[in-house]
């Protein structure tokens, strides 16, 4: 299971989310606080927006806590919109190209979860990626495929609908050719302006998703797990939800990938 | 352009090919001898056969000359069948999964060359990989795709025919959707028993391929460029050839990927 | 805390110690079995003896479990004398040069433990390394310094006395300029013929050290923690001991670094 | 021989020096333009100043041109004071800790050149580093030693004098215990406010050093080689010079490391 955190608000140093809080992403990656917490030592990544429409991207395969470049970067770079991810691979070899976030054009994307039995239908998943975005297929993960399929489904025009269609199509493959649980997903994505997040599963075990408004920072934190254990005001996003964070507002809509197949 | 070398014969230390000759693969990677020689600093790899049917595989993204692990390995490991590759990428990011050789089961494979305009038809190339071998698709190169397609075309039963069909299919895509030159290839492959090599191009510029029998070593060296400049007895393989090295014998057959399409 | 394992006996595949046992070194590195077991994700290394007097050395900074090169290597290489190490750094940046084992000439060396307050007297520790071995100082760890000092103290002639003098000198620095606990050490070392191991501490908490003769393998395993939990016949080495494994025999002598300073 | 570039002026994207000019640092690292230009493929590094007194530091061992993280970073980060370096090691193993620039506190430092026969007197060089700065000794290069010695000689109070004393002391060791050429150095250093550069050699072959004021950018570029071949107004710094760039002014003083020993 992976961990992630995203932020939208007044610019802060990346380290204010990534490495400084008591339960920061790097602390979480070390699994220090709780025994049942697995270690996320199989790579990490950061996407951040600065002065350009495209995000900066920094990813590597070593454990986040042992990379001095990362420590330096998050202490120097200030951003009003960014996301970070620590990875626990499931036995497969680690590669930078399999590390989250992924970025194409002005979009960035990360995903915690899985499509059941993905290795068995990976070829069929790849075919769902459009020619336009196929050159961006660098690795072999279901997460990267999901992102590229969603781009082809119109992420630019309607992020919620594009994500519904993409998850719907991959979920259908998992039901036909894969195994249960078919879909589990907590995703964050951004076009450089808004921050989007979704929580969904085909069973009762959707990966956790929380958010919190900080009045001090004038910003939103959206996370797989709360960053400070003594902050009582983290809100859990219910399964089947799509969140749009824009400025100081949040809109939560239902998220139903099976809408189309049900209708069909 | 990449460089490679392969060996079949009485067991020798890998360094006898990889790092010790005056024009060894590592020296070639540094481009020291000739001005027009480009540098191959974008990764390297070795596949070698030992006591097991599957080859050992060692690949990394740094320049071959600066990896102490590689230096140690080639000084310790002795093998009667191995191949090595140094890579010059064309601007794209380096990843271990894009480094040659590739290995699946008992097969190992490396390739110097290209399919013209590959990035534009990569999705269509991936579809040619059979479900059985798709889980082995780890990177994004045309070379890995070629190998996996050939496995599905029956590499186990008839290596020459399988390579003809695989190169024929990718070459057809290059003609339809890519650009000239459509096909250039010098490949080495092995099933752990024989060593195979081929040279082919759709134009007049097939990547070079040489071989030489060493009476001292009782073995074959097959290379993209001669390893010792003072050895006069390197033989050049003509374009459109498929070589089978088995024990102390070599058989050279014609190699004609367009056989089928021409017939059809 | 680090974990390590060493072997002397009839040649076996490295994986028989490194990755295959239920409680193999790689499993231990993941800390899977017991909650209180920390994760060793900050690099690993292997030194093995083959046909040459000098050992092969393979080290990298990523977690041992996620390196496909390591997996391939330990499945191919067979050796009658080798040692392996997984590292948990204490917050400092990881570097291959800080990974164990260390090797100079025909000697290999690894260490689990510490000299208290080492960073405060590192310059004084480095001065203890002789000019002859100083060029081998590549990293910044106390373990590498200990090894190089011991080489200068005559590891070739009397390994036990050389290790006593080296640990004695570094321990004296820790008492003068460092902090408690002054010395904790469980080491393995080899000259390519015998395997040596020692256990020592300046307080009551010497790092654990076990050994076991396998009749099946006709070999000795020497480890920081037992490899199979259902094998009852692991013997614990008492603190203050120096073990010499030679062929099928083991000799255990007392180890007393303060011998000289006490005498002086 | 290494290459480097530094900048002081109105904030620009790092890529404006590192990767975009026709003869940018990355192009230089590939040795593309001139046959006699060696390849700098053994690591790179960047130090830049942002909102904090300490510089950011990003270093890695792969060739600069193949690191997507670097490409992303230099396209996102804007700074008014930074330096970058591409490294050609001389056969030794590459390690991040041996890559330039080095940074301690608010100081950053890089060096092109050598102290003759350094490996033979490295231990004596390390002793010249004061206890205060010894914990920052991470690698094994003469360049890092030079920087740490200079810090102990008072870089904070008088950069020119501190560098003279540090180079003077290392040069004296080279004359006593090393080999000719004893000293060759072109260095850049900064405290986060001013940019300093020096050029010096014990023979006639001091590494080259140029600077140029850009009216467009309102900034100074200081480089080992001109970045644009069509810019005629690069000025060469004479050997035996120490340059202080402060705001839009430059002061060039003589640099004489042997001042003290000559006086003594």
C-alpha cells in the first residue's frame, strides 16, 4: 500500500508536507508510528507547479528518507500546488518510470490502489490507451495506464467523467479477465489550477482519503492518511466520491465508474 | 549507436571480452580510439549462462566504465556463453528496463539498430506481443518488443523463422506508419545452448557484425566491432544473414523478413 | 541495526543464504516476521570468493529486495566462502561506498555495531589508518575505518590480535572523545581461506552472533540472527569471543581489545 | 577535465545556463562540438540559492543528459545565484559524495583541477581539515578536502586569504609527497551573496576561466568555457587571479597561495 499527500493553497515549502510534520509522508514511509504500518521503501515522487503550466517532476527508486537530493529540494522549493507519493512495490523490480506521480503536459496524477489481476490483462489495458498518449507510456503499472486512458477520455474537458470512464473500462477488464477485488482507487490529479481527488472501490475496502482546510496556511491538504495525529479536523471522503478543490472551496460529487456500463 | 559482443566456447572470464582487450566493449563505450566514435554512456548489460538453464542478468543505467560492481562481476564470473551490451540512448531517459540484454526463460536477446518512427506506432507494436509474453514487457524500447514478438512467433522451435516473422511484422508497421530507414538490425540471441546472430536492414546500411574463431580459447566471438585491431581474421557477416554458432561450427543462412509478405 | 550472514563450506548458491531460507537475509531486511524488527532498506552488499584470491564485491544503495541484479546474481553464483549484509542507516545519506562488506586485496570485512559518538572523533579515527591503506578509504563509516586500521595492525599475520588492537584504539577514542556505549561489534572477516567472526561490546549489549554446522551442506553458517526458526541447533557466540572457522573445524578464543591498554 | 558554470544576477531559470545555450553545460558534457573535447559522463551537480541562506544541492552519478529529474528541476527553478558542474572522473568509481558542488552551511564550492599525486598523500590532506568541519567529509576527493580546509582557514571572514592558505597547504603537500603538476585549480564559491572565482596553477597550464556580463539578463556568467560561441565578449581571467562578483561589479585581485610560504 502506498501513501500520498497533495496540497492546494498559499505557497508553502514542500517540506511542510513531505518531511516536517510529525506524521509526514517520509515518516509514514518509514512505518515508524504503528506496527501494522508497512514500509514504503520502493521509490517516491513529487510533482509541483511553479511558474510554468507544466509541473516539475522528481522521482527516484530509493527510499525517500535516504535521498539527500529530495531533502534539499523540498527545503528549497515553495509551491501552491503539489503532490507527493511514497511507494511500496509488491515484489516487482523498482524503476523510476513506475514511480508516481506521472505527468503529461500540464496534468499530474497519482494513484493508490489496484486493478485485480492486472498482469493477466495488461496487454488489453494498454490497447485502451489512445495513440496520442501512447508515447507517454514509459513503465508497466496499472496506475500509469489509468492516467493515460483518462487523458484520452477527456481529462481536459471533464475530469470526473474522464476518470469514471477510465476506471470503468479498466474495472470491466478486471471483471472479465482479472480477479477480485476488481477496483480499488484513491487518486489525486491536477491540471495546474485545481486539485482533484477521488475514492472508489468495487468492494467495501476503498483506500482511505482525507482532507483538511488549514486556516493558518490558507490551503487544502488532501492525503491518504492524516499528517498530524493531534489534528481533530481531518474529514474522511466517503467511497464513491470525486472532490474538486478550487481556491478555498471544495465540491464533492458522487463518482460512479459503472454509470455507463449500467446504462448500456 | 550501441555496441555489443557475445561469446560461445570454452568458459572464460567475462572480463576477457568486456574489459580487458585493447578494444574491449568498455573501451569502445568510452569512444577513446577514434574521433568519430560516439560515447555509449547510457547503460549497459550482461547476460551469461552458468549452471542453470536461465541466464544471469546484470544491467544498470550508469556508464559501464564507472560501475565497480560490473568490474568485480566480470573479473569473477566465468562462462562459456554470454553477451554484453553498451547503450547510447537517443535523448530519452535511461531506465534499467530499457537496457539490453533482455531475458525471458532460458532466452537472452540484444539488438543494435532501430525501426524507423517507432514512437509513432509503438501501441501497434505492443499489440503484436502475445498475451503469454506481455507480462515480460517492462520498458518501452522497440528492441524489447522485437524480442517478445519473436518469442510468440516460435523462437523455441525455429529461431531464424521467428526472427524473420517478428522483424517482418515490425518492419511492415514502420513502412505503414513510421519513417525511413524502416529496419536496421544486428541482433544476438541465445537459448543457453547455441548462439545466434543476424544482420539485416531495409536499406544499404545494416549495422556491422563480425565474428572470429579463437583457436587459443576454443571459442567464437561475435561482435558489433572487432575487439582487437591487430587481429586480421575477423570475418564480416553480410547483410541479410542469420548465423548459428553451435560448438565449434557456424552455419550462415540467408535472412529474409519480407519472405512472407512477398509471398502473400 | 544491520543484519548479516556468512558461509564457509562446500560451494552453494548465494541465494541459499541470501534469499531462499524462511528467515533469509532478504526476508530479515524486510522486517516481515516480527513487529519489533526494523527494516534494513539502506543498501546491501555481498563479498564472495571464487577462482581468484580477491573476493567479488557487489553493493548497492537500494533495498536488497527490490534489486533484480542481486536476485539474478545470487541465483547464478556458487561459492564456498561468502558474506552478505543488509544495512539500516541511521538517517545519514546512503552511498555505495558506505555499504558493507568492504574489501581490500584478498580480505573482506563486515561489521554490525558502532563506536559511540564516532562523528565527533572521526578525524582522529582516520589518522589511525596507515598511509598504506588510506587510499582504500572511500566512505565515511566507522566500519570501514575499523577494517583499514586492522589491516595496518597486521590482519594478515594475526587476525585476532589485529582486530583487538584496532577495536582497542577506536574504543579508546570513543571513551576519550565520544559517548557511551563506546563499543559494540559483531564482525565477520575473511582472507579467502578461513572465516573469522567476533563478538564484543564495552557494555552488556553486544550485537548477537550465531553459528551452525550443516551436515547436509558440509558447511558453516555464521549469522547475526538464525536463518531458519525451526532449526534448534544454532549456537550463540558469547560476548568477548573470536571465532576461527577453518574447513569443518571451529576454534573459539577470547577477544579482549583492552588487553593492551590494561597492560600499559 | 570537468566543466562548470556559475551565475549571479537577476533570477533566471537554471536551464538558461545548464541546458539551453548552444554550448550549454549539458551539451559540453556530451563533448558534441569538438573532437578533442572529452565526455563528462561521471556525474553532475547543481547548487542554487533561493529563499534560504543555505543553497539547494542536487547531485547524481549518471550523465547529466540522461537524468529526467535534472531536466525537470532546471526548467522549474529560478535563481539569482547558482553554480553547476559536470564531472569526468579519471577511472575511479563514481559516487554522489564525490560530485561537485559541495555545500556546508551557506557556502557552496566547486573545483576543476587537481593536486598532483593526491592519492599518495590523502591522509595528510585529511588531517588539515579541522575537527569542526570534518563531519562534512563524505567522499574522497581532493576538491572536497580543499573546500573543508578553506572553511577552517576562515572562508567566512576573508575568502581570498582562506583559499590562498588552503591551496598553499595542499600545494605544499603535493610538492613534498606528490608529483608534478602540483596545483591546478579553477574554482567557484559562494556564500549566498557574492560569487567568487579563482584561477591558479603551479605551472603554465591553469584550467581556463571566463566571465561575461549580460546586459539583457543583468547578470554575470562565470564559466570554464564560453557558453555561446558567437558571443565575442567573454573575458578570460588571467592565471593567479581571484574574482569577486558582487551585484553588477567585479573586482579582480591577484591570488598567490605561496605568499605565506614565500614569506616564511
